[in-house]
């Protein structure tokens, strides 16, 4: 048997999950990351004492793979208030899960966001999905999310005022063309547990996964230019031998290295972070914008969810705008965002300081049908070469971790066989 390590190309969550699994199986590995740090799209920067995730993200606490591999207690999670406040006709109206927040039932029923029958249908869907397995969800016929919602009997008002805004921010597209399987998967996760943020930022997930790995098995600042079944060649011309290679980059990068892998296409998002003296609301809840008022898809105050996101006595505001909205509007999106914020909270936003703008081009792989057919794509490309990432599973933290584990299991089977 070769004494060369398994080479993992990419140090995002999928690559780290793969490394973790190989280490548990006592299979030597060498992880190569092109950037200056680990985490891929799940990294956190520190700016003026504030923690800025590279694009607004949340951890859905019910993700089964996350529960399996992450130490939630050590992450010191802060939880969003379940539900959202939706902007309609110049006011915010709260929509919440009456099963989890019965005190908000009356507000939810009165909100001008769909009729009574819509809200009853949401309750019925929640009960059904919470009682099903993931296998049930991913075995059903696949359509777009919008077609699925219309088939379920939801009104145009409910689809446009709630689903298009809430899930549009998750899927990073307002047309709701994402697979109905992905919609049901995410809806089920929200039904089973709240969304949350680690106190030290989303980058803490990668740091925790990497903490138990040997430092000698990780190299950053090394970009791979080509892949063979017995190793890789870096863009600087170095050849590194390996008994197997796992390409754990995002999908577009994987397609460049492996002709057998199709580029999934990506959706992008722009995120603005502002420093404020205080939050104009106390609740750690997501706010959904009205497209008739401006470009904001959603916003929140991460430091209201997890205090570590801001220095003492300060507040962090996060605003997300879909890439499609930025492209449609053109011009100065920042000015439009700040004008919309002022219409929501008054002139106190004039004192907010822009900390950083992130234009995340490759935020989420496309998940339009038949993206999840099958739900889990083959990780073995050819003998000695494997691929993993959220483009091989659900486009989620769950998908990244699952695909990394599956790739490692396949590698272990091959090197030991």
C-alpha cells in the first residue's frame, strides 16, 4: 500500500469534514488550501472589533450532520427569535410558528400576509414534514418551489409576501425556481430547530473542525492547478504525490480541475455591515424587506443574536441584497440601501458607519430541478479521484459536511481494499 497521503484540495467545510473522517480512520492526509485560511465560504473577518461573516449566514440547529460533528455547547450559540417581521405597505408585521411561539398566534393571524387558509396550510405542511424522514423528502417528485407552493393551494399574496421574501433570501433568488425538495428540506429544518449564530462568528465552525487536525497535514496558500489519480500539480509547478485525491473546492473550481464534474452555476449576494450605537429593536429576529420600497432582501442585527459580534456598547447591522437585484438596479446600491434603512428606522441610521461590503459571487450553487435528482451525487469521479462539496448534496452547511464525510468513507474503502 502506498505511504503517500490522501490529498484534499480545498479547506472549506467539506474538505475539513473529509479530513476529520480520514483522521478518525487513521488514513494520513494532506489538505491544500489556496487562500490564507481555512473555512472557504464560511469565514469571519474582524473589523474594528466587529465580527463580519463573509456574507450573511446562519446555522440551522436541526441539521443532523451538524449535530453529529459540531460541539454546539463550545460554539456558544445564540438563537434567532423564530419567525420574521415582514414589511408590507410601510409597516412590519410579524409571522411566527404558533407551535413554537403560541403568544404570537394572534399577530400572525392578523398579519396582511396571506389569508387564514394560507396559515392553516403552513401548519399542516409543518406537521407533515416534521413527522417525515429526509428520505421521504428526497424521494418525492421534484418541481420548482413556486410550482410546489401553488400545487399546495397557497395564494399569490402568501407566496409573494412571505415565501418569496423569506426563502428567496435563503435560496438567493426571488423566482423560487429552486427545487421543491430543497424547499421541503429547509422548511423541515426550521420546523425542528431554530436558526442560530456562534458567538465568535460562523468562521468558528471551520476553526472547530480544524482544531483536532495535525498542523503538519494542512498547508494554506497552495493553489492546485491540475489533478491526477496519483497526486496533484500546483500552479507554481510543484508535484505532490498522493494515494488518492479529493477535490473539495466549490463547484466551479471542481469543474475546472475535473472534466467529469459539471459547473453547477452559482447565485450571488451582496452584504453590507454597519456599526451602530444601538439597535432600533430589541428582538433577535429577521426583517424581510418589501421590493416595492428598495433593494433590501433581509436584514438583522447579529449582535442581538450573539453578543460576540460587536464590541461592548455597540451593535452590528447586517443587510443582504440579492445579486439579481444589484444587477437589475445598477448604479449605487449602497445609497438605495441606506435610504431604505432610513425609511424604516428614521434618521438615527445617519450615524451608522459602513464597516465593509461583501460581494459574494459564488455564494450558493444552483439547486433548480433536477438539481436533487438524485439527492446525493456520486463522490467517486474515477479510480483515485473523488469530489465533495455542497454542490454534490443540498446547498447547505449540512450538504457540505455530509459530502465531505461520504468522500472520506469512499476513499477509506478504496485504500484499504
